[in-house]
């Protein structure tokens, strides 16, 4: 398996960049759109709030597909402002952040 995998996912006329980086034992997963991003448990919501990022955290994911099938575990203040909610499906979130 590759150490770094990238994938673009189309959302209407836009797309989001999906990254999977193999660290020592687990993967760092990020789905990045123009208006925000989805992150796995490796990244810090405290820091996302500090920088006023629209960020959503998912838990228990090891692949990009897992992240797309997940629900919002936690979210930043800025993510709330753009209409994202806790337990919302990530497939719906990417339509907002694309």
C-alpha cells in the first residue's frame, strides 16, 4: 500500500481533495474543500478553532471511503456557521465545503 494516496471527488461542478497518509500504525485522513475540511482523529479541533477553520472531525476511519461513509463527530465554531451539524453525514458535509 502507498504511503500517500490522493483522490479528487466531484461534487457538482466542484471537487474536494481527499488525502490518506500512512503514518506509523494508522492513517491520517483529510477531505479538503474550498470552504472547509473533514479530518480524522489525528488532527486537533482546538487548533482548528484557534485558526477559525471550518473543520469537521470523524472518528474510527482508516480510509477515504470510511471517512465518506462516516458522520460528524465534532465540529468547529466556523463549521457551525456554514450550516454543518453534529451527526450529519459526511457525504452531505462535502456538498457544503466543496
